[in-house]
């Protein structure tokens, strides 16, 4: 059963990795792309609730909270897809991996926790890796900046979601966050006159968007949540870190030379991804050592 859940989790992470490829294939702007994505995802999740016969009632305070966080999710996706449009899938996915760096800085501030030395050390390694990417792929400077901004937003909503999921079902949170993202993106598009002929879809764009909204968002999320309950947090963290690796491999297979980077980029990418992979191991060792020290004091 555990192997089956592990396989499902890897498949889910592979689907998430394919998101970047779809962002490159879809020709509409990042803003229009996200508008369609969150609309399709929200409708898919609503259909899921109807089929399952689940209630989606929440308090007004929670609804406001979910909508506000949904705004951050929407901004995160706009920045993510715009980074792909102005650079490459590989650059965007590696810079998105700096999520670990931002979380190590922001989580102690938001949750008023003690700053971990391990978090700071991993953060410094990631900064060095990003510096190498900046140095050798400066032509993609805007892609790197948007990718880092996207990771910053992802860090904020991940920390807030971790707090909210203790009181509300993650699927319900996702549904209302999709609605919130749709609301804020629609509001911005209305204010800036973005509801125009440029958002019209070709047949291929429509197909890719349905795949993105239904499979890569709604289905992948429901699958992910289901298996995450059966696996350890350590296993989930480790497998989830495969997303940029899967995404970069898929991008190289599909786009070929367009995704080929300099050796300096790959050196930086290995440093960033290596730090991200090492993080769960280091964190687990520190927590085990602290647990043993507490047990010794108690005895």
C-alpha cells in the first residue's frame, strides 16, 4: 500500500512539473492564462464536491481569509508563468526552488518561532547557487527576478495554508483560494482593460488550459492530498522536491535546444536543488537530536 501511495505521489509531482511546460505551450499572456486556470480549477473542484456530496460551507471570517490568500496564490501563478514567458522553463523552476530560502526567513517571522541555524545554512547555499545562475544566465535576468518573486509569494501562502489546514479541509481551502484568485485577477483585468480579444483561445490553447486546470491543478491536488495523509512528512517533502527535476527533464525532452543552458547554470541548479534535497535530511536529524536531548532531561 505504501509503495502504491509513493508511486501516486511521484506521478502527482510529475504532473506538477508538467505545469511549466504547459505555460510555455499556451500562447496567451500569463495574466489571461492564470484567469482561465483558476476558473477551470474552481469549477472542477466544485464538481468534485457535488459528486462526493461534501458541504463547502465556511464562516465569513474564513471565507475572507481564503480569498485574501487566494490573491497571493493568483499573484504567484502570474509571476510564475510570466517568468517562463520571458526566460525558460528551466530557469523558472530552479529559481522557484528558492521557496525553501524564503520560508526559512519568513516562517520564524510570521509564526514567531526561533530561527533555525540549519535553515540559515541551507539558505546561504541556495543564495550562492542563485548567484551562479545570475552570473552565467544574465540574459534571463527578468525571468530570474520574476521566478524569485514567485517563490516569495509561494512561501507566504504555504506558511499561511499550513496554519489554516489545521482547522479546515485542504480541498475546501484550495477551492476558495481558486475562487479568491479568480476574483482578484478578474478585478485587476477589469481595472486595466485586459478583458479583450487577446484572451481569445485557439483550439490548442483551450486543450492545454483544460489539461492545466483539470489535471495539473484539481486532479493533481486531490490525488496529492489523499496520499500525503498516508505517507510521512519527510517522504512527502523529499518527493515534492523532485518537481523542478521532472519539469526540467520534460522541458528538455519537449523543447530541446531552447531549454539547453550554460554549464554555469547547471552548476548553480545542482547547488540549489542539492540544498533543497538535503534540507529534509538535515531537519530530521536536528529534530531527532533535540528529541533525544529532551528525553534525557526527562529521565
